[in-house]
């Protein structure tokens, strides 16, 4: 499909890259060390603010996940596990040996799926508000269910600030199409088991590069127990808390998150 | 025209509660003794329909006080034994919400066997909220539906050796139906549609296609069906390939019919009582369909009054009649309304009649069914075919 014009991403170049026959929408911006950014449930456009900050010190590569934005969805792809392979293939196409990998929310899950398969393909890993580890155990639930919330409730809960951007009914056709594709892809990858790969916890030990997990202090999408689950599954990771930020810490505190990522990269290098 | 009696078998005592009645409505609102009495009452009414010479339609829903039939095949298995002559229509089995289609085939075979070959089978997509309850994958929903459909038809019509099935979604080492169905190659098949495009697939297959409470849109549904039927089969479908579902209140006295219609209208108020996020489920409908729905606006899918206005949920009985969702009056009046609607939509051979709905009591239901069977059914049976209308697609979607 056609790559849309997204005003919020006017500080770089939005085009697409073909990965083994699949067109993947790719946003590139900035100069510096290479950084692969994997977006969350809010899509590439939801990360514009932090991408703008990161582009000040990195060469940023930010794809739309398969099925999101203007990225195609390969016929057989139905797990984030599959997506991990696609992103490894994409690194090859882009000639990126071992970029800094940054993933937020759903994208942090994708980053883990990629690096548990080929741990050497990152110089460092930053997980902001990660999903992907088991989100529940029987009647105990640690992540709010996006499929059971109204659109309005979800929009409110994702960040501390008021939701930015148009509602579904105020969108242009192009924007609407992107939002509806994101819904469908989230359902495909995250419906059940809810927003996780139950096998991921047993694979995370393979990630050996320097790692940092950043949590929004006011993340209303998760129960604090979920942070402990991540600490146990990735014990070598530095853990950082962003004051005043919600689940979309990249939207609430883009400059602060980018600064933490910059400092981490300096330490990791 | 044939009449099929249908009730959603509601647990209406819980409708007094505040808020939504579906998906997240806690079961402590249900008194199981009262529920059992109601279920038996609804079954008695189905049995009466059988005695009166009407046919029977059953549906299912889940996690809702608007419908206690949680398994269409369980209800029909009871009726297969309790009734003697009625055709028994499952409309329908929410196929893609069922995890084991071979089990569905077994249920079909057993009920057909028990009833001596009186079963008719409709597979339905179901409303979006059902997928929250079944928790089956919303994406590729219809792909799974059609694979399950193919597998079930292969299983019920199999007269050869057992077979293994390795599909995209379903996998079986062996398939042997014990018992197998009486009707061969399979019981008559039905589908449901609310637009010309969705009716086309059933026209192509030659299945009976029903549309529910859709008013004037039935005309484009039936036209879509006929066009596809003619393309595939090179002849006009007979009217018995088409069905329309409406609420019917019939009494010897017009005022009495309207009084009952008020009680039945409560069904229309209760059915949409659920939280907004369950109106659509992410991934359930294709992106293009969701886009068209969004662009058309919220009221586009609401039935229209004869003056072009939108039927409101809390509209009057007269509004529901004007939109073609209720037929109300004396036997003469009800006959006239149905005959006129039949002409307006281009002809159909099956009236799926909600002979009980909402708060309608047992006594009123008994009289309603009796009046319809004795006074209206014989006249509808003699209804002459309507020349099909030249209507192009006009429905949304």
C-alpha cells in the first residue's frame, strides 16, 4: 500500500524497504550511531515526539510493524515470534550489523523476539514499558486488556497527558486506515495469549548485550507486579523509572526518555 | 410462505438491572430456578408451535440475559425428541466461535437422527461481541468459518471410508460420525446476510438466505442473492430460498395486539444494552468494511421508517411497523402487512417469526401462536409468487 504523508514525521524520510518480498514502511531521520526503533500499540506516528529527540544524536531507523501503518503483512505471519525473524532479515537488507535497539510497549516485545534469536545483532537494548512477558496467571492480571476497554478509556490510560491527535471520527481517510490496520494487527498478534509469548521468559537469558528497562512511573496499563516479572526475567538489565510518565513514556517525556537512551548508549558503547 | 416460530428465550427478570446486559453482566443477577422455569416455558411454546403446524427456529447467544439458549444444538436436541412434525432450524451455529467443527458435525448428525431428518442447519458469523466470550481469534474469522463449513459438509455427507483433515485451521486424524445424519447428502443449509454482497455467497451456494430485522434493506439482500443464484444456477431461485425475520403480534382484537406488541418491543430495547467497546472488536471485521462503516456514520446501519427517517431504538410500535420490523394487528391486518412487505422486498418464502419476544407472557404467546397458525398461516401458504424486483444494490456494505 501507499506510504502516507504524516506531518508529524516531517523531520526525516518516510519510505519503504522490501524484506524478502514484504514492503515494510520505514522512517529514517538523524545522524549518528544507528538506532532501530520499534513502535508500540500507538503506531509509528504515536512515537513522533521521541523519534524527533533521538534523531538529534542517532541515525534512526523506525519501521512500521508488519500489518501496521503502510507495512504489508506476510501471508503466514501471525506471531510476534515471526516478526523477530523479519526484523533480523531487515537488518541485513539495511546493512545494519548491531544497532542500538529501542522498543516501546508492543515494540519492546518485538525487539526481544528478534534478539533472543540472534543476540549479537544489537549493541544495546532499551525496553520502554515492555509487553511480551506473560501478562496474567489465571485470575491474576498485570496488564490492562486493550480489547476490553472503550477507545476513549484506552486513549486516556495510555499516557498521563491528555491524548493528542484526532479521534477516529476526526481522522482523514488515510489516518483512519492506519488506525484500523493497527487495530487489526494488534488483534492478530495480541488477542490471545494476551499481548505475550509465554515462551519469552525462558528465552530472554539469550540476550547478553547491555540492556535497560524504562518504566513510566505512572503507567496505568500495568500492575507494579509486571515490573517485577521483567526484573526477574532480565536480571542483568538496568531499570529506570521515568517520573511523570505513563505507559507511553515516549509521548509524555520524549526528551527525558531520549536523554536516558543517549546516556545508556554512551555507557554501553 | 412458511412460518417458523422463534424466541430468544430471554431471562427478562434481570432487565430491571442498571447498565449492560451482555458480555460482562454478572450471573448473580440470575435466579437459576426462575431461569429453569422460563426455559421450560419457552420449550413448551416451541412444542405448541409444533402441534399447531408451525416450524421452529432456534438461535444461541452467550453471557447475556437476552438469550438463555447457549447452545442452539442442545436446545434443538431437546426439541428433536419433544416435537413430531416441525422442521427444526438452527439459525444459527456461530461456526467460527466453535473450536471443534467435527464436534459440530456430530451434534448436527445426532439431532437430525433423533428428529427423523427434520433438521435444517444455518451457520452464522455471529455478532462481534460473541468473539469476546468465545475468545477465539478475531482475525481470519471468516477464513476459519469457511474451512469449518467445508469440513462439516464433508463429514456429514461422507458415504466412503473415514478421512483425515489437515487444513489451515483444523486438523483431524480421522472422522467418523456415529450416528450419521438421516438427510443426505446433508440437511438443508441456511445462511444469514444483511447486505447484497454478503447474500451473494449464499446465492452462489444455493443455501436458503435469511435476513434479520433489516426492513427495507431486505430488498437489496434478496436481490443480491437472486443475482448470484441466477449466475451460478442459471435459473431463478424459488421464494423458499429466502427468509425474513420479524416480530409478530397477532390477536383477535387490534388493541390487544398492540398491547402485546408493547411487551414484545422490550426485546429491541434490551438487545443493544451492552458496552460500546463490544459493538465492534478489533480484527473481527475486515479493515475495508470497518472503514466504510466509520465513514457512513453511526445511523447508516439503522433501519429506515417508510418516510425515510431513522428508526430509533425507543421508537413506537408504529415506528417498528413502519420500518418492517414488526407486524401487528388482527389476523387480517397481519396478513395484509406481511403480504405487502413480501411485495415490497421482492418475495420471500420463509417468515422467521419472533412469536415470543421481550416481556410477552406465556398466555399471550400461546394465543399469538394459535392465531398465527390458525388464521394467518393458511393464507400465507397460498401467497402467490411475487415477480422479483429489478433492484440494484443500495444497502451499506
